C-alpha cells in the first residue's frame, strides 16, 4: 500500500529522510514523497499558490497513484497537513488512512502564529520573505538548524528558498486567513473520514496547543499520539518514535 508524505513551508522533502529510513528498517515499502509546487518543485504558469490550488494539486497526485493501487496512506506535516485536510474534505475516498500534525489549526479558537501574521500582512510579508531569500547561506542554514531541522534539511531549505517559494509562502498564507481554517475544520467534522492519527508534538510553537489538537482529533474521529517534548520537526528529532507510531497506525 503506498504511503505518501507531503511536507510544508518553508522546507523540502529532505525533512523526511531520517523517518523514511526508519520506516524502511521496519519493512515499509512504496513510500512516495510529494513536493508541493514552490517548495522544492517548479510552479505552473499562473499559479496563485492558494489553499484550493494546493488541495487540487494533491488530489490530482493521489488520484494518479490510487488509480493503480487503490486508496493510499498519507502523512502530512505543517502545510502538508493543511493540504491533506483540504484533500480529505474533497475526496476522502482516495485515502485508506491519514496522519498529520498541526490539527490545532482547525480548532475554533486557533489564531495564526506571529510569522504567519507577518506573511499575511501586505508589504510586511514581502519584506520578510525577501529577507529570508537574501540571507547568506551560512546564516540561513544555521537559522533553520537552530529551529530544529537537520543540517541536510536546513541546507536543502536554504537552496530552495527562491522567488517561487517566496511567492508561494505569501499566496498560501494569505488564502488561509481566519476563519478559513476553522471553517475547514467544521467541514471535516461533518464528513465520515477514513481512520486518522493526529500527531501531537507537545513543544511545537506553531500549531496551537496540545489540547487544541486533541479536541480536533476527537471532532474528526481520529486517534492521537503524544510526542512529549518534541517540536515542529519531530520527524528529525525522533524519527524512530515517529516510525513506530505510523507503523502501528497503518497496521491497525
């Protein structure tokens, strides 16, 4: 059964390297790393980088895979989780199971973190992404590593931080100003979803509180897995723990 992984912002599929290795050691096969446009892949002409465009992109990609395999397992991180939520709302039939972090984004009381609010603000957002794009390599890599990325993932993120990624960061976040995410949560709560697992890294500063994640999981009929003390890039901090949780989820 294919297992699809979708990463978020601002990063590339290098974030999955350690986790994929751990999963392979546990016998997992058929893993597919999808790269959202602008975040390690090119962007189509006229790409506005909105939530709906990314949702439709992911649906098309999964349809292509599921055509030969049947419903797939999917794992989403950060905005990759957001894309998974969007696809689940539109085509839940494409998925055998789903697993994401960042479920707190769907909570009725969630407010965007400070950097997201900056990206959503005209002129301010442009200045922020330009500063990110123009940073020296050593400075950029050190900054991402300090936030929890592996050196490999930090280097890949810095290399991918170009004009396309800057454009996509702004388009994506500006299309997701509240109440967009809480409305998506309401839609998902009214749908019969395939079995889900909400990963809860308790020290993640961007995704709402662990209580928000647990509340959202209950609304969506999903299980939770607490990752005590882990932060936003849990898949690099403790890939063995994450691999064990995913294998158990897929097996059950």
